[in-house]
C-alpha cells in the first residue's frame, strides 16, 4: 500500500512534538528543509533582541554588562548548549565562530601533544570534511611542523590510529552526505593509540543526541546558526574536557579570557576553566538571538529532549527516503546518504542519475520556486561518478511534520516529471549556493 497524504496527517496528529512548531515564524507556503544550513527564526527572537536594544542598550547603557548579565551570557548560553551535548555546567562556552573555535581547540590539542608526545606529528581528518575545518588544520599543521593526512573513506580511519597520530579531527555528521560517525568508538580507539580527538558538532548540536562525557571526548566545537536556530552568523561554541582545560593556553589570548580581565594587567593569565576560550568582547545582540534559538531546542525537554527529537527526525528521514524512492526513483533520483538511520544525521541527500547530474542545481532551484527549500552542494567536477552533485535536505523535527515531507516529495516529483528544471532562470547561479 503506498503511503498517502492522509496517513501523514494522522502521524502529525499523533506526534507528541507537534506543538513545538508554534515557537517559530515560518513564512506561509514554505517547506523549510535547510535548517542544517540556517535554522528558522524563533518567535521570541525579535522581541528579545528589541528588548536588548531598547532597554538594555538604549536605556541602561553600559550598566547592562552587570545589571542585565551581559558578561555572563557566553557561559549562561554555554550551560544550555551543554545540556544538548552531554557536557556539564561550566564546561562549555559560546564565543566567536566555528572556524575560530576550531583554531583554538586544535591548536591546544597539538600543543598538548607537543608536550606529551613530541614525536607525534600527524593530524588525520577526512577529505570530505567541511573545507573550513581542513583549511584551519592546514594552517596549524604548518605552524606546528605537523602534517595533515586526509582519508577518503571512513574505513580507512582505524589504520591511521598509530604512534604518529597527534590529533584525529572529525566532524561527527558529514555536511554533504549526512554520514554520522560513531563518536564513542572512534574516540576510544584514538585514545588507545595515544591520540587526542577534536569533534566538530556543527551538524550534531540540536540535531542528534551527543554525549561528550560518555564518549570521553577531548575537545568539541559547534555552530550556533544551524540546528540551534541562533540566526545568521550566530556565535559558535567550544568545549574542552576538564582533564585538559587547565593544562594548556589557547592561542587567541584575548582580554576576556584572562583570569581577571578588569584588573587590566600587562601580562596574560588565562582564566582557570573554559572561560579562557573567550577571546574579545562578544557580539551581544547575536548572543541574545542565539539564546532564543537554543531555548527552542530545550523546549523539547519535557517531551524527552534530544532523544525524542531524534526519534522524530529518524521517522521523518525514513519517510522522505521511502517516498522519494517510490515516487521519484524511476525519474532518476538516488539516495546519497547512508540508508541505515543509525549512520545518518538529521539530513538526507539525494543525487540524480548520471545523465541528469548537470540538472542538479536547477532541480533545487525549481524546488525552491515551489516553496521547498533545500540546497545544492557541488560534487567533484573531475569525478562526478565518485562524488556527485548533491541535493541536500535537512529535517528539523521542531518545525517539520510528516505532511511537509509528503508534500516536499510531491513537489520533487512534479519538478522532474514536468521537467520544470529546464526553465532557464533555474540554471543561474547566485554567489551563495
Ligand atoms: C557550518 C560549518 C562550519 C561553519 O564555520 P563558520 O566559522 O561558522 O563559517 C564549520 N565546520 C563545519 C563542519 C560546518 O558544518
């Protein structure tokens, strides 16, 4: 029996998380499948940011650093994010961008290894990791006289866990394919080989349950504007296991990471704990918006929190895959994400059969014109068979339902069946894809 729209309506009615959608202002007629790139606007954000601007900044001015608790905000929001990733209060800080936080923690990890095991000169990551992670690692490899080795397949990682390895740097959920690593298993294997592990949680925080302590992770960083709904360019976060945090300085030794910033001393003395990972003055308005976004995820706690969100996310992605294959398989649609839900984050990527590869970008544009917002990630033009163009769809259980998934696949069917993607305007590429 094919799955009907009515079946999906029933599933939405039975969904214990359905009320969480009322936390957001989604434009009418939009099915938003891009929360993995930029989360949607929470209803509370506008009022909160307005309050910060009008009252805290406009009226109370500089007093607000104390009276409105501005100075504590990086730690206060950090404690909230900690609840989503298995960290404890006081261990996680909000600051800067993901790229900068990666620079800080990877540098710290490398300097710890320089102290403890100077013969270890290798950073290992994946060729398919997000480019900024690789670029930052390249820069630090140069600085530390280390080498960055990139593996092409997940199965190649265990062979790299040897006496040469200093740091294993992985993104838990791959931004292109949605592949999800086994964090605990890989961390333990790396530790057994004497290495440290840096986890990038950009596509994990707010998307999948993470337990940094259970995994005995060393360092983690993540992004505020994806599944945490913090708004464009929202500040990012950094976590360091308590066993490491006081053992090394991070390299961006700014004054707000000082043990006593308001003593204005000449010499840098890092704060005792994770606060040393703060550099300069935080972007307060962005922090206020980020807190509203994080609160939308924490709002699921009474219904089971991240575990409940994960259950729904898997149900949504399984439905999407089943429908996409049933309705669009004969039109050339292929699954480009792992089929096993345990190996998948909260996204599903499709690709098109080889003859349609060049249509991939226009298909995404035609879908967007129909109100179904996903995105396109370019493949390797030299080898599209191995790394095809990807149609990427993120599923955020906070604001998506089963009918949305049904309708999204119907739109994809129409775009392909009617060859709507052939409309010339859909081939025009913007600066941001
Ligand atoms: C989104 C993302 C980033 C973003 O970095 P910015 O500093 O915010 O630009 C970094 N790494 C990964 C793996 C990402 O998915």
